[in-house]
């Protein structure tokens, strides 16, 4: 499982998703939680509608031709189906590691098996700072981390 807003879909997101498929392997399945339009209202920058973000994700996954099966589910909160679903691993960034730990804590409290947490390193922009959607929307960098302006 992996989750996010994925807007715009940048190189950091692509690393996160690719790692999820790598861990799933040929016979595995990847569930991608995509934040709903209502849930993203808390963001401090504009976010494209769910349908457009979903289309971008589907386009990226299709072009990469990952061998595992996959699905995209609406994410209405920080946890989605991760609290109760049967799955093996969460793939997170340094930024979202605390949420993964909280998911495992809640799963344990509910008597559910904890899942493996796989943290990727965030992709750095040319200036050595993380690529982030906020920085892209501010016009500091592009989706590949190249400095603008």
C-alpha cells in the first residue's frame, strides 16, 4: 500500500510508486490510496480534481508497465483501508513515516497484524532540498527538481 495526493506527480512520487511495485513483485498487488477532493481541502496549495490526479497516476503506471496488479482507492483520511485491510507492506517517504507508524500502532490495538514499513529516501532537487508539490506550486522547482526562475 502507498498513499498520497500525487499532485503534481513528481519524481519523488514516481520513486515511491516504483518502489511499491518493486516490493509487490510479479505476483503481488499494489493498492494506491489517492486523497479525495474533500480531504485535500487542508492543503496549503491548489490541488487538481481527483479524476485528473487519478488519470495522471494511471498514465504513469501504464507507461511503466509494472508487472504487479494494482488498484486506486479513494483516501478520505490519513489511514484509508490500511487499518483493516490484509496487506504486507506500507511504502512511505521520510515525511510520511510517522503516519505509517501510527497505522501499525492502531492495527496492533485492533488485534491486526502489523505490516512492514518501507521508507524511501526523498528525491532531492538541484538545490539539495526535497522535491515537494508545495515547492513546485510556488514556482521554485519543476517536477524533476530543476530550479526555476
